C-alpha cells in the first residue's frame, strides 16, 4: 500500500489542479494511472513482498474507498495520486 511518504500534500500543486473522480475515467485510463504510480522507484510497501497485481488491487481499493484521489494538472499535463486527508481544503 502507498505510504504517506509516497503520497503527500507537499508534492501537490495547489493552483490549477483538478480532482478527477475515478469513476469518470475509462478502466484503461485508471489502470494506466495506477500502474504508472506503482512502477515508480521508491514506492514503499514496507516489509511485505506484493506482486504487481496485488499492488494494483490495493491502490484501486484505496481509490474506491476515497482514501486516495486522482489529481490532474492541466498546465503540466500530468496525473498523480494523493492521500485525500492530506490535501489542502477545497481541493
């Protein structure tokens, strides 16, 4: 599962970022965002060894529960995941 170090408000731009409801994305787009996130170097899942599919399932479940949100920066044309409880108010 993503740790607080991997998903934090410090890396979230505060202006111009759009919160994207996951259910508005195609399954392929959502999978692509999740796969890109978990394939980044430095993603820490602790002392446990999870398969790539297990990691995808865990992140997808966190998104469905609202613990993790998808953010889109139209200026940089980038997507990222962030912990919902660490976002600035109103985002």
